[in-house]
C-alpha cells in the first residue's frame, strides 16, 4: 500500500461546477429510474416506488462512528457511517434486514439533503471520523451526491467511502468518478443461480464484475496516509458463505486475472444466519473451520498480495441491531453518532 495524503476530488469538482452538474444529471434519471441495474422506470420524483421502495428523499436509518470496518477504514477514530435504509437487493441472510427489507418502518428516516449534509459534518467535526462511509448507497446515488454538494461549502473535506453490494449501474458509477475516494465493494456470488435464489438478483455476477472493474479504473489500488488510513482505492470484500455458495475460487480468481493481484481484498468470516436464513438449509449455519481455511489457502495460491482476513468464527460482535437507535453495534465495534 502506498502512503500519501490526497485531497478528495469532490472539492475540485465543486469549485468547477461539475459536482452540481453531476447531481442534476443523476436527479433527472429519477424521473424514470435507472439508477441501479433493475431499471424499474418508475418516477421517484412523484413518489412512485420501484424494487428498492425508495422515492425522492434519502432515508437514513443510522449515523455512527463505526469501529468494526477494515483497519484502513475505521482507524482509531472510526468510520463516519451513514446507513441508508432500503436496498436494491433482497439477501435472505441480510444482517441489516431491519433497515434494508422492512421499508414501511423506514419512512420516518426520510431527510432532506441539507439535513444529511449536516449529519456528515457532525461525523467529521464532532466525532472526528476518518471518512464518510455510505452504506447501501446504490439506490440513493443522486441523493448522496446532492448531499455532498450541500456539505462542501459547509466545510466537508473527508474522503468518501462507497460501501456497496456492487449491484450498481455503470452509468451511475461513472457519475461518481472523482467524487468517491474509496470503494468498499462486495463480491458476493460467482453463480447467478445463487444471486437469484438468495438475493433476487439473477444478473448479479455480470453487473458486479463490471461495477468493480469500473471502480478500479477510477481509484486503483489502495492508498493510505501516514496513519495507515485509506485515502483512495478499491477494497473488495468477500463474505464466505456456507457450502461454498459464495464461489470464492471463481470470484477471487476472476479478480486476480481480470484486475490485479495487487487489489486489496478483505475476507469476511462473520457470516451468521440472520433474517430468513435459519429456514434455508444451505444457509442455516455459520461457516466451518474447513470452509474458512480453504479460502485463506486460496489467497496464497492466487498470489493475492494485499488485504485483511477476519479471524475464524468472527460473527456476533459484527451483528448490528438497528432498534438500538443510533447504536447499531455493541461497544466493541460501534460508537454512537
Ligand atoms: S434505484 Fe430503485 S427504483 Fe431505481 S432502478 Fe434501482 S431498484 Fe428500481
């Protein structure tokens, strides 16, 4: 990992007027929504709802300093995490299902972009976080960019992290070039049968791979500052699923072959059968030691050079509870925002 200090690109884009142009271009697409690969075509500006059950205003479920992300993201002061509500996926094992799948309860979290900008400034100024980390942003890209536009004149200067399932539209991602500093991108499946069965995304593999390729084109390998905190770059997250459902060999092989062995990879062992997974035999248990060690050995075999591995058996401390109101994680990984 290279060490360097870099001013986030959105500040120059703000000065040139390009940030405003991007916000307007993205918002115009809400009229017949194609913000993510689902291309629902609904008019979100009129309150119509598509697959993500989200209209015009951003919905924020929680804002906090998160200490459980990768070391280069959480650092010592935490990652300034903005959890968007609702989702453009339907993962049956989603650990955030309280906010991602129960959309009727989320309406109360609607905020205007100016209020969201205020929360970002709070994470930066009051909590001293290292970055602003947008979780599940794929269906709220226009709203996110508008909020950044509002936040820059108020003094926002932290790097922005786009923390995504990677079920993203290439057209939306291209508008984020120079705005997002760090992409924290899941690589969930290598087989569309599982994307369909477990996330209602039957075309996940092609979209996620194209999205990750675009992210890498924009930001390249991970760059950290003198404190080891991410300033720029791509981190690919791979959650090991039971029964090899994540297709680790295929996915990580693709990454090395099509991108580079220098891409930073974060191997996650925290899978826990949340939400509907206890009723689904293939997903109803945590991963075994054997399943974990197979993936760790794969890293060596494929020559993956950079990244992190959660210890075997990591799970409960990473499980959020969004009924805690602003404290979705326990004290090990979260601090109130
Ligand atoms: S962002 Fe929502 S409404 Fe728009 S295409 Fe995706 S799922 Fe459909």
